[in-house]
C-alpha cells in the first residue's frame, strides 16, 4: 500500500482549504498559489488541459478535480 506524506485541498484560486502533513515546512498560502499558478499556465498554454500528475524530485503531486459544491439545500 502506498503512503501519503501530505494531503492538500486547494480551491481554484490557490487558497488552501485543508492540509495535513507529517512534517511539512511549506507555507500553505505559498504552496497553494504555486500549484494554482502552474495549473493556470497549463490551461492557458495547452488549450484548457489540466494537470493530472506533477513530479518534483522524489515527490509526486496528484491533482483531483471536483465540481463546485453548493450547500444551499441544507
């Protein structure tokens, strides 16, 4: 079974909504902005494409996209 060292939930604008890390020294706002900027660059440069995986050295970042959730029915 593969292990996760970090879990991040980031909105489209790069704002971190949730993160859980064993030993991270990364500023959440900086990391969220970094991922958001890369994603927007890819969408603009490659005709709406979305990143699925990003490899950074020994780290792999997997992107999962969710539809907008509305809580008006609660």
